[in-house]
C-alpha cells in the first residue's frame, strides 16, 4: 500500500494556484478552501464577463442609456479587481501553507 507524503512543495503549490486558482490549496490538502476559491473565481469571472457584455452592447449601439455604460464599466472593473485579488491571494496562500508543512 503506497504511503501518502504530507510534505508539499511550495513552488508546486504556487504554480498550481497560478495555473488555476484554488489548485494549490487542494494540493496542500485544504480542499474546502480550494473549492471556495474556485467558486469565488468563477463568480468574479461572471461579473467580469457581464460587464464586458454590457460595454459591448453600448459600443454596438444596442444599449441606449449612458447609465448602462457606467454599470458595464463598474462590473468590468470590479470583476477584474476581484479576479486579480483572488489570484494573488490564492498563489500567496498556497505558497505559505506549503512552506509551513
């Protein structure tokens, strides 16, 4: 029966989180935290895409109100900021947790 090695490589954990948010946490054995980060990344991506679609509608002349452009830009920037913050947190946390093991 193979024995599981509980030691995590910090570099591998950080690279996994860089490739896909939350994978580094799952690699470190923090499955719940990894799934939460994946879910938050998905929600942030949806916000980003919604903002992009609204901006696209406005650029194509489909959205007639300027307030929709403001909403689109707000959603776009909020989604982008959330994606960046979650990604940086995921990479940093995965590296730190693996370093402590």
